[in-house]
C-alpha cells in the first residue's frame, strides 16, 4: 500500500509500519514506537493512532500488551499443542533454518522434584539437557529436559546440534503417550538472556511428559518468547 496525500491519516500510519516490517526495519518481536511517539511523528490525534494499531492487531500484524506496548507479530511461528512434533521440522516447514545451541547435557542423580516428575526413586540416574533452538538465527525455544537414563542410556552422548532430543527419543523409546500443560510465566534472568527477551516480555511455557513402554521417559519444560511465538492446533473427528 502506497500512502498519498488523499490517504486517510490512520492508513498512512499502517502503511508506514507495514513498509518498515517489509524492509526489515522491524523484525518479529520488535517493539514498535509508542502511541505518543506516533502521535508526534505523524502529527495526528491519539484516536487516529489507536485506530491504526487496532486494525494492524486485528489483521495479525502486531500484538498489543496493555501497559507494555505494541510488537511486530510473526504469524508463521506456530507450535503444535496436540501433536508431539520435532521443533526442527516445524521450523523448516516454515521455510527457515533451524540451529541448536547446547547449553548443557549432563548426568545427574534425581532429586525429589525430578523423581516425582518422572515417577522414579530419588537418586536414580537421569540426564538433563538444556538447549536453545533458533529459528533463522533468533531464539524461539529454550528446552530444559530430564530423561530417564535407563530408557535412553546413550542420551548423554548425543550431539544435539545434529539431532534433536525429540528425534533421538522417538528412535530409542517410541512414543506411547504424553501430556501437555501450558501457562504464561514471567521471565527470569536466565530466560531473558537465553531467549533474548525484553525484561517485561512474557514467556509461554509448555510442559510435556512422554511415556514409552508404560513408564515416563521424559519431562520437558519448553519456554517460548511470548511475542514471537504462539501455540495452535486443531482436530476434527
């Protein structure tokens, strides 16, 4: 859309934001100028700015958070809730490159919390991996996973820059069942750093447990940037 002097004022603001997004001035997740900044830049009323932003939100171009601001949305960054899918496949299906940064992959003795999550006795051997998954070079998921060592003995020796934990576990412990729990959580310092978040940006947390051979094999906490990711799925019987 090319703005002209005959273009309504609110439409000029929309066109400016859309052009900035198209040229890469704004990237998905970036904070847009505040309403007051747009009022001053375009010499218009707050009502005009509000209409422009409201229409962009309704079109899925931006997200708005009361008291925080407006952010450029990424409608392509969707995760599946019903399915247990490999994040690398999801990213590639969106036409982007997947990379993984392994923060740690260590062997531990299960404490009381981990033992409860996996349904095992405290002190049992488990693996814990912490991995940042990147989409087109930007962090899209922090995966913090505990795995029952007896179900996947070679987990700690895997190169998770070449294969994802999901892919490996599907090979050695075929999926029998799973459960999901989704919530919004405030970011701590670790999440701010690893997911490149603004300090006031919320996270979407998907907690996933998987079963194989009638036992819990894995408990994963999957954190996603709230303004660069959404969880969606559908099912029709």
